[in-house]
C-alpha cells in the first residue's frame, strides 16, 4: 500500500528543477489544446481545463507510468460530440463517469496486459498517424473567422504568425546545442511572449480561443434520470470512450517504456485513468486520457518522475484561479511551434529506413493503421484493425508451417510424423496430408513435434479417425496430451498413447488459473 501511494520514486535521483520546468512547459501546451477540444465538442471552455487538471493530477499521483501526462484529450472528446448534440452536457458527464467505472474494472480484473498483443507495425502506424494529426491540428491556427466564415490568414497577419512559429522552432532546435539546463520549449514560449508583448505585435493569443479564468472545479451530480433508458443511451458512448481512452493511454505507456527503458504498470494505469474520469463526471470535467504530445514534451524536457505531471496539473489550476490574464496573452504562434516540434519528434522516422527490410504484410499494416488514424481520428478503431489484420496474417503464416514426414516401417505400418501447430488455420492442410484409401491397414500419427491448439484441431482429429474407421483401418494417435484425449469422441478405441512421453499442456477449453 505504501508503495502504491508513493508520489516519488526515491530509488533513483530526481532532478527537481527539471521536473518543475518540464511541468510548467507541459501546462503551457496543454491549456490551448484542452480549450480547443472543449470548444470543438460544444462544451463550456472551463470544462476542458477542469478535465486537464483532474486527469493530470490523479494519473500523475496514482498512475502506473511516471512521466506520462494525461488531460482532456481529443481522442475521447470526439466520441462524446454526438451525445452532447443529442442529449446535452448532463448526459456527457454521466457517460464520462460510467466510462471511468468501466476503466477501473479493466484494471481490477487485470485486463490491461492485453495491450501487449499490439504488434510493432501497429505501434509504428499509430505513432506516425498521431504525429500527422498533431501537425495538421496546428495548421488550423492559421485560420481566422471573418463575418462568421472561416478564412485563412493573409497579408501581415500570416507573415507575423509564420515568423513567430519559425522563431519558436528555431529556439527549440538551437538552444540545446548551448545549454540543456532549461527546457527549450519553455524558453521559446517565454521569448516569443516577451517579443510580442514588448513590440506590441498584433497576433492571435490564447484569449482568442476562450477565456480561462474561473474557480475550483465544483462538485456536481449529473442531472439525468436514473433509469434503464438513460443507461441505454449513455452506455455505448461510455464503452467506446473507455476503450479509446485505455487504448491511447496504454499505447502511450508502452511508448514511454521504450523511451525510458523502464516498465510501467498497465493495470494500475487503467485504475488511475478510470478514477480520474469518475471524478471528471462529478466535478464538471469532460474526461480524457493520456496525451501523447504532452507526454513527449515532458520527456523531451528531461522529466522522468511523477513531479512534473503534478506541477503541470497544479499550474493549470493556478492559471484558472489567478493567472488567466497573463496566460490569455500568450501568443498561439509559440504554442503552435512547440506542437510542430512535438509532431516531428513523435514521428517514427526509423520506419522509413527499415521499410525495405520489413515483411510486406507488416508494411501494409503500419500504413493502414496510420491512414485510419489520420482519416477517422479514431485511435481505438485503427489499432483494432491493425491487430486483427496482424492476427490473421500470423494465422495464415502459421497454417503454412504444418507438415508431415511419412514412412512405412518394417511391419508395414505407415507413420505420419506431424510438425507445426494444429489449429483453426491449419486443419485443412493437415487433413489433405492423409491418403486414407491407399494407406495400409494400420496407421500411426505422431504428434511429438506438434501442438493441438484449439477445438478446431480436436475436431479435425475426430474427423480423421472417422475417415479411417469407415475405411476399415486402424489409426493410432501418439503423443497427444491428456486434455485432447478427454475431448476425442473415439479415444478408447483408436488412440495408442505413451503416457510417460506425453506432454502436458492445456487447450482453449480449459479454465486456466
């Protein structure tokens, strides 16, 4: 329990200056993004900031991955837009709370480990697609509203915006060559802010998106009818939100594991994400999940402990309470520049260098996942499609590996020595290897180098014994596990088993502990 509630990992040295500065930088990049997503969904702007504060604080303290940042993420907010339009904000809060309960259950029942089933090509596609989304979302900052219509910036407004973005990028690229004492992103934001303020430059600021001043998140029970009809309305949205949130969070956790060469706790992160979303539902927040862009900002600033996430969340709260007048004057160009560099850093450029060395099916999966991510902005669907295709490819390749060595011994008995797994994908190839009509009166099928993996394999063995029985021939199946013997309908009559040599393994029908 003490280890679970511990805020800081004192087993390694923590650079508090780096953590604090990284947290401040993360807060600066999280505020405009949370505001933008809230406005996009039709929520009050403060609903986005409250989500950023609650998600950030709870997951930083209780989460399974130090260094990971959570907030009001667009991936989960997009799911709720239709519910907001059809039933209003109160139903959204109820759905967010229910999604949190689902996420907690996933963590309690230790289902977070299944994120390990996501193959590397899917990770490449997910990350590359997300990098493109991050970059394209910044392009929208070069637009403005004129007489109610959205139009691109032009003339001096465009040149000023582009110049400030370029300056921000230049500072982020060049500063680390001289010093790494402070995060370059934070320095870039401050420098551009001071230049705009000092020279009175007219450019888009955070205030042009929305006001950020307010009070503490108020406790609020969603005003929805407690009925089965209400549950039927919000449950699909809650389920999808929970799935999307956990998918993005656990993939981000895996990404941080790779960057930091450490291992996070996926089930603990599920519980933390769910707890934060339950609080969001009752404290006027729009919910969220891990934010990969802000996480990469945090890691690139050198943060590795929980402190940076806590500082970022508390900074957002302080800004809501007293710092709004200052933050509202921060140029959007500075934040756009930071996010552009995050997009560039997020993209897995190595995937281009190894594309000629990867199997074609892996290249296809990676590209497909990236395109689905970019086109639909549905990270969970993109990953699910990638995993399904990868699984089907694996099944197909494994099915081709089953083979049989055939010979007739001195007693006239024909032997089939099976190699490779027998499962749903390989049963057809397995059955085609037997010549029932031309085989001698006695046949032995040896599974010493094979593995009967599922009920399809069991069914194939049943059908094979029936074929030999109808032909009036004796079939012996050797080296099958006891689990398979119990399930075979004709086991007593047709199976010849050497118990001492039998492997002991379970099939899918067993209840594994």
